[in-house]
C-alpha cells in the first residue's frame, strides 16, 4: 500500500520539510530554501496527478486510444520559471536586508528595528 502511493508520500514529506524549515528557521536564506522545497513538492504533485498509465502524447496515430493531457506539464514549466524569478527577487531582498541591517537573522533584524523605532 505504501509503495503504491510513492509519489504522494514524496510530496507529503517534501511539503512538510519545507513548511517546517519556513516556520522553525530564523535565517532568511533558509526560509527561501524551505519555500523552494514546498514549491517543488507542489510541482511533483501536479505532474504525478497528470500521469496517465498507458497513455501517449496527444498525436493522432493508428491503434492509440489513450492520450495524456499536456496542459499540466506546460503549466508546471511556467510555474518553474515564475518560481525561479520569485526566488531571485527574494534573494535580492535578502541582500538589501543584509546591507540595511547587517544580518539575515529575523531576531536580530527585529531587535535592530525596535532600537531604531
């Protein structure tokens, strides 16, 4: 039973690891890594849900009756590009935060903010 749902278990484990990293870590870079893991688990989930056993690409040919829908795969390719761009923006914000506060740890940034404000 467990091996029959291997993709689902991989998705759940990656999602929980990513969520734990985002919640438990104070380092902004580690939070970005956690978000990326979480995002990757969603990609794997959509791709594994779009898989049809015994289906082929949607090209008309003799003797083929089952076709696989290419739309989820195309959407995931777009989501990967958007995810990379979002991660790049997040990293650039971390660089600016480091320059402004001298740290990328949440606690130190908050303490600096309270002292100044």
